[in-house]
C-alpha cells in the first residue's frame, strides 16, 4: 500500500528498523572485510588496524602466522583452584585476528575446578580429551544443566551464562579444549566479582544478599583475595588475564 506524501510511517516500521539495527549490534564480532588481517605483534606502527590491533602488510604473510604450538604443552595447575587455561589468541596466533575466535587448552588437576564463571561476549564449546570432566551451566531461570564428559564428548555453554568444569577424579588429571566465538570473550568469575571486586561491594549489600555476617565476608575476602593475586600474577596466557 502506498503512503500519501507527508504522512508518517506506521510505528511498526520504526520497530522493524530498530530491531534490525540492534540485531547487528548484538553480533559477537564484526564480519571481516578482507580474507585476513594478521596481527602485528612486534610493532604498533601500521597503516591498517582491525579490532584496534595493527596488521602487517598482507604481502608479508607466511604460513607461520596461521599456526601455533601454544596449546601443545600442559599448563601449571599448581594453584588453589587446580586448573590452568592456556590460550591461542592474536598474541601467539596472529592470523586469528578478525576471525572471531579464541581457542583454549584447559588443564584440570585431580579434584581441580574451573570455578563458576561466564563469558559476556561469547558462547563456548568444550571437548574432553582426557579424563572425566563434570560440566554444567545455569540458565536465567536458575535451572542447572549438567553432564559428565568422557574423552571425545563435547558440551556447549551458552553466551553469558554461569558455567563450571570439575575433575572429580582423585588421581588422574583431565584435559579439555575449548573454542569461543569471539576474539575477546571476556571472563567474569562469579565469586571474585562478588567478593573480591575493586573497589569492594559494600558489606551491607553482601550481608543482606547472602544472609551472612561481616566476619563471614572478611573470611571470604581473605580466601578469594589470595586466589585473585595468585592468578593475576600469571602471564597473559591465563584465562583470568587476557579473556
């Protein structure tokens, strides 16, 4: 139906246009505008940047820019949580720039846990390669979805939802590989965000929210504060550092 000149479009048109714009903004990473844009990890001076990362001249690209052995070695799980995450990202795999991906090797010691956490900008698929891994996530209705992964099994964690990985075996380490659909997924550990933020959440808020006392909060702060310093001092391959 033709609209008369000078008449205003129906409100539905505005709604459709708004949804179209918002759906584009909601995409995890932007689509690349070229085949590749290899991250320049040695110099910040470049005539071209993508994702705020300088790129090398495409004529200088080699196969080595698209390969890495960063995930080939076990990570150090000698911390109080008993896990380590080693990343393959633009720092050690320059060809990954603009591809909208991050890869991770997850080593979990016996009885170790990757504590409940979320990735605000990415979904994650985890594949168990060694051992048995108890995984789970909680959706917005507080329903828990959980599974025991055996070697070869995979599990998906939806974007932004709290999830965990736990090696319940007393003797055998576990190993998993994860893929996340963002170059910068972000990571927020629930316990650290709540009890070890900087600056700290007011005690009155925590007392009322969790029905605990100031002494309880102090004890939790001390425990998690040590863990936070432990992890934040690791190099930028740590899950808690770069993503």
